């Protein structure tokens, strides 16, 4: 597997190079770059399988770099310090990322997944979706058993915890089981009119048909898909406030 490292900080490149050379097998570092401009040239020259890409650089962002490449046949791992906007965009697209300082175990886990994807030549349009959606967050990429499914956020009626998974109910009756827990989506949808009314339920308030005083300590809601969802006592006032 051929990789390139693009980071405007020498220390960032040093850490990744060290991890790759000491922790990984069958990986060739084809080159390193320290800017958007030099990164575009490096990728064009090397045609890598994977790009380890910093978000914030002196002459632009990793997103800018990707937009400058008409053909994106490589996998991307974003490497970034905590950046709320960037992380939200990355999570919406279900792209791979590593937070600085990079944890060695998470690095190994990410690389093993990438090696599997590259060897199986799995197609990947998550980056295309991220770039087309960078400011609006209209769609979210949901990791499902056989790949990635893209769904409009406004079409999500509710999400229900199913062990370590989350079950999405979509307008029209579609149900999608996703391999991430409910907390992950509670954080992502916090500014989109969603509320976690119960430990097992995250609902889109635009699809509430009716609030009922019965059904639980905090009552319950009837959703547009016909389901009845229990509301916890501590969430009742917050929910009613959003509905008013």
C-alpha cells in the first residue's frame, strides 16, 4: 500500500512516519508535503492508495486540496487537532480521521481497515459527498453492513439504540441499522431539531404528530411513522419547549 503524508508541521509528519515505519507492514511512504500546493503535486506524481491529510495548513485546508484534484482514487485519513467544524464535516461523511496527538492503537486499527479496503478495491464516494456538502450538512453517510448509505438528514424521523448499533427510521418506511452508537448521532444532530427524549430514542421534532401525557413518566410522542416513543421525565420540559 502506497501512502503520502501531508502536514504543514514537521512534528506531525515525523509522528506519522515513525508510526508507519515501526508499527506497519507492507506500507511504502511515497513522499511528504507541507502545504496544499505541494500536496497536490505530490499526489498527482505518486498516485497513492492512501493520503494522510492535515486539515489546517498555511495556504489552505485539506478540503481545499481535495477540491483541486479532479480524480480522487485514493483513500483519505484526516489528521487534525480538535476542530469542531472540521470534525463535524468528517463525521457526517463517515470519513476516517485521527485526532492529534495520535493514539498508536487507533492508528493501527485505521491502517488495518485501510489495507482491507485497498486490497478489496472498495469504491469510496464519501469524500465526494463531504466536499459537496461541506457547509450545508444536508446528507449524512451511514455505515451499513455492505458499505455506506447516504441519507438526507431532514428525512430521518427517529433513531433508536439497538445495543451498540443504531436503527434509523426514514421517511417512507425505510429502516437502516448502523454500526455506531446513538450518542454519536445525538452529538451530530444537536443543532438540527433532534432531541434525545429517552436513553434509547433520538427523535426529529419536525415529525412529531402528537404529545401524550400517558406512556411514561414524561409522557410519550406519536411520530409520523406511526411509532410511539416514551419520553423521560427529565426531558419532558425541554421537548415541550422545542415543540411550542
